[in-house]
């Protein structure tokens, strides 16, 4: 019986001692985080993928002519109320890549080498760091890339995990982009759009790409004249429609448009 009593006393003392030590440790931890007078050049938060870390990529323009230069800014922001430390395994801190139809097209870091120089960067609450990147939209032979939508992502190459930004989309356009034209029309009243048939002695074919339509208008006919095409549309519902007309050389594929004309149709 005495042995059981001694065991119970030992367990009780052990419990209260450990509980007291835990409380002391916890109080010290919260004092370290919350006491504003305590300098914290580096916090205990060494992992950049924790909640409150934002990496954002911002394009200078949402559209550029294919073959020209696109500019992006990647920004790392500490949105927490406490400092953080970002660790890097090498001298590289940033990167950016571009894809087209989920296929890699460009990575900024390709061809570069960095020293094996592990280091850390401290970010105070609400503090940001940024890096600017440029991408020349050409292929390996220097020709303009296919026109269309490309997805761009920024990276903070931290350790133990790389932080990935949001994805932004930019459009590579033809070399000639005509300003958008607005056409006002009435319900069930046909309207026409006339387009050139030739460019530099090349016969063209025009492709319609709707930005939004929702079956508000429909193409009813296409007439061929000596030097132009005439497209006739029928408005079927009230509202507005936006679309682009791309001009392609007739003998080539639909990735190398020479011109884009944009329209906004307001059906009243």
C-alpha cells in the first residue's frame, strides 16, 4: 500500500513540475513575439511558405506584339504582424517562367549559374522586396512566338521550399492592332463589317474570336468582293458583344496573324 502511495506522490510532483515548466516556456515565447520593445532581427519563422507570405507577379502590359519584350515585376511581401526570415540555399533569390498550353516556353534562370552561397533575408511586418524580369517573346531561332495566351509565374527560390506566385496571362498579338470600334444596332437589324481581302499581295482569311457573345449575334453571310470581304451579322438578343477579327495569310497556319481588329456591338 505504501508503495502505491509513494508512486502517486511522485507522479503528482512530476505533473505539476512539467506543467509549470511548460507554462514558463509558453509565457517566454509569447513575450518574445508580442513585446514590441524587444528587437527581433530574425524571428523563429524561417519557412517562407507559411501563412501570411505573398508572392505576386504583375505584368507591365496584358498584351504585347509577338516578338517584342514583356516586362514583369515579382514582389515578395510579409503580410504578418511579426518578422520572418527567408532562407536561400544559393545566391539566386528569384526566378520566372512562361508556359503555352501547359508547355514550358521560357525560364529566366536558364543559362545562369549562382555561387553556393547560403544566406538569409529578414522581412519586417508589411515589408516587401521586388525583382523585375524581361522576356523576349521569340523562339530559339529568333522568330516571333505563336500568337495567343501565355501563362507567367514568378518564384522566390527559398529553402526548404520554393514559393510560387499567382499565375498571370498575357496575350501575344499580331504586329498590327487596330483600335476597337463600337457599332450600335437594333434587335433583328442586320449590320455589316467590311474587311480587306489582301495584304502585301497575300490573300487573307479572317477568323472571329468572341470575347463574349452568349448567342446575342450570329454570322449570317460572307460575301467576297474584288478587294474585300463583307461579313453580315444578325443581332438576336439585347445587350453587348465583343469580338476580335484576326487576319491570317491564306497559305499559313492560324498562329501567325498579320492584323487584329476589335469590335464592340451594342444591341439596343
